[in-house]
C-alpha cells in the first residue's frame, strides 16, 4: 500500500452520497488520505439537501461539482467505494473495491438525508481507523 492511501467514492450522479463521503473523509482525515469522488452519470449540480445536511455540521461542500468517473481515477486508487453504481463502475485488478449500500438522497428532504449523512460519517470514521490509524507513542 502506498504511504498515503487514495480513496475514490463513486455513485451514479456524484451529487449526494459520494460528495458527502468525500467531504467527511477530507474533513476528518486531513492529508492522511487522498480523497476523490466521481459519478458514472454526473448531475449538473450537487443535491441541495446533501449540501444543507453537511452545512448543519459546519462542512461546506458548495465549492464542489459533480465529476465524471474515468478509468484512470479508478486504477490509481487504493480503495474504491461504490454507492449504487453497480456494474457501470470499471474494474481493475489490484484495486480494493467495496460497496456501501446507502439510500440515494436524490429528491429527498434534508430531514430524510440526515440519517444517510450520519451513516456515511460512521463508515468514514471506520475507514480512517483502518487506513490511517493513529500511532501510539
């Protein structure tokens, strides 16, 4: 594993789940983990409920925009976490793939997005403990 692991979050529109995951991992891990997100069919804009749900926790994702998934982005990642993109995600040998089954926040209210956001945060905390554990003195 490289000295700095690289995590790629992938969902269909790269407008909700993967954006929240990227923001949490960046916010909580800092430079310890390289983080990216992309979508197989990116939306034009971020999901407003996801933006609002993250803002409630003091995390601003308004400067982000949905990105297209490229084979190079997958191939150069240590871990690829998919969130509902199914068979449309490219596969490369040697890349650690994980599928997180999470509700799609598309079209949902902020109230409905909060539990999705909170589950993503819990999974991110577990991922950080695995990929960038804090070393004891």
